[in-house]
């Protein structure tokens, strides 16, 4: 175990758990800080964790952003805490899943767990232990939270109904509050002892981390498709080590990773709040490359060695024959693979020629010319590829009008704004009248003739849109 709960060897003051929560804003500057109760809950939780472990003096039991001092680099501190914490504790509330800050914290931590699983050290126990500050209806949970399937009622029925906020505010529930905090601390300690999550990158640019929470509404879709070889269809000079019986079993980052790359990529995409369809490009091409608007954004994982086969090159030519920027192309390339290194110039030239139509960003995302040399480089590139595919998909997807009867669009008429010549209160324009010439047109300063119909002002007809509230998380 690499952690410090059981007296491990790590000597840095790493927090045992990371508390992720959404800040509640004040209604008035003179009001008491509404996050006071979260701080109290955090202190109570830390006290229990300290009592349940052998943490040495000076090592914090937990981390929350209120601990940061004025003038301290908050990005660096958050990145370090997310890289070294053993357990991630998201504090659910209606504000939590609307917070980009909380979404970034979730994705940064969950990426460590995905990498750990791909290196063959995965555990059936999740290092994310959710807690209820205010209960959130299941239908409002994004994909990453929905997949956790945590039984909150195991901490008590009152806790599942009220959350920690209700328990801590209502005096008659004081006993239930103490019990729920203690059980949460026991759960955190047990998860930390059963897992051995390696450290993340504390120097990663925190602002470049994407949010794990998508926009409210129906779940977004993403196609992840693989263009690679199978063991039965390998080109000359290519061994079978990175391949399986099926194309989806391709794993270019062996031995650093023991998991098929398609599974690894799909897990990362799910942590960006997508429902994922994983397939083989040979079978998916008919659907993904069909003419007309796209049905979903796509992510193509392309093996350069597949371009050495006639069928693989034909599929890439078909992809690039038309403008399909909603399909991002990622080109993994293991610099430690001796066979790939020996043929690198030839295969790189082949890939550059096949993807030449995608030189511009407007043509769709593609990996840089040298490919993605390590699993870490692949992890770093994937959120950008997904974001580009989603952006282009929204620009090209078919739109559908809302259900119900349609209404005519307003258009500008000589007498103002209306719905056409037959609009109530507006006289129909005579088609036999001679159009006025510029000399006959009334001057701008001339008063318009009055009618019995009063036109609404533009401010009443088109009310201004209220400004969007700021994200309350720090």
C-alpha cells in the first residue's frame, strides 16, 4: 500500500480524502457564511478519520478549499490535493452538478482511477465515496454519478431523506447526524485500505481539466470506434502482441497498459458525461459515414499499421472523402514498441497522406503528426478530441422543431412588427398601388398616421433575457 493510513512510506503531507462541494452564495453581504455548516461537517469527519487511522502528526485527514490561505496559488493547491488524496468525497446537492469547478475536481480524480484500472491494478471498490448534503433526485444525476450506485440508506433512513444539511440543522436529528458522519468516515477508511490508487500529476494545468458534468437534459451520445488489425489479419513485419481475436482488443500501449484501448477510452468518455457506444470501424462505417447530418459525434482510434492493409486505407479514404469534422481521429503510437519504431518513418508518412484532408481544425480533430506516444499523452488528448467532436456535431446535426402547432414567424412590415398582411388590426396592402419612389417617401421626421391598432413596443414584444448567474463554486 502506497498510502499513509496504515503507516506507509509516503512522507508528504497528503490529505487522506478530498471533500468536493459547491459553495452556497450569500443572499446579503451581511449574512453569515452559508458554507459554515459544511466546514463544521468537514471538521467532524476529519476527527473520526483521525481516530480510525494511524495518521502521523502533521498529516491532514482531509482537504477542502477553505483551508487555503489568502495569496496561496489555489490552482496548484487543488491540483496537488487531487493528485495525492486517497479517496474523493463529492458532497451532493442541487448546486453541485451545475458547478464546473466541482465537475473538474471529479474528472481529475476519476482519471487517476481509470489509469489505475488500465494498468491491471483495478479494484471492484470505487475510490469515490459520495455523500448527501441535500438529496438529489436520481434523474438529475449525470452519468458519472449515476453509475456509482451507492446505497445512501445504509447510513440511515433519516440521512437518505434529509442529507447532512437536514441532520445538522435539526436538533432532534443530532444523534442521526453523529451516526451518519461516523459511518461515512468508516467507509472512507475502508475504501482507502482496500485500494492503492497511485499519485496523479500535481503539475497538470488545473484550468485545462474538463468538467465531468454535461449540460442538463438528456444524456449525450458518443461513438467510440476502432480501426486496427486483428491477430488473423496482420500486415508484414507486425507481431501479434498488441492484438486480439477481435479488432476491439487492440492495445498499443502494452506492457504499460493491460487493458484494450477502446475500453480505456470509453471509460474516460463516460466520465465526461456521455453514453458511449463502442464498436469496430469496419462495421460502424456504414452508419458513421452515412450521407446527411450526423446521428452522434464520434471518436476514431486509428492504428497506423491498419493503413498498411488495403481495406484499412479504403476506410480512411472514405472518412476523409467528405467533410465529417464531427468524427475526431486519435492516433495512438507507442514509442517503446520496437516493431513500430523500426517502421516509424514509413508508417508516419502513410498516416500523414491518409489524413491530409484534415490539416485544418475546421476539418475535424486529429492527433499531431507524431501520434500519441504514451498512455498519458492519450489521456491528455482525449478530452480535446471529444470536445471538438461535440462542437462540430452541434454545428452539423439535424434540428427538430418542438412538438405542437407551428406559428408564423414575425417579419417587419411598413407599419411595424407583425405577422403579415392578414394580421389582426393591420390593413391588407393593395397590390395595385404604385410603389412610392424615394422622392415620395415620407421623411423620417414626419409623424406617422395614427390608426386604431396600437403596436406593442419592442421591449414588451421581446423581453430581455436575464443574465446567467455565476458559478458559485470556487
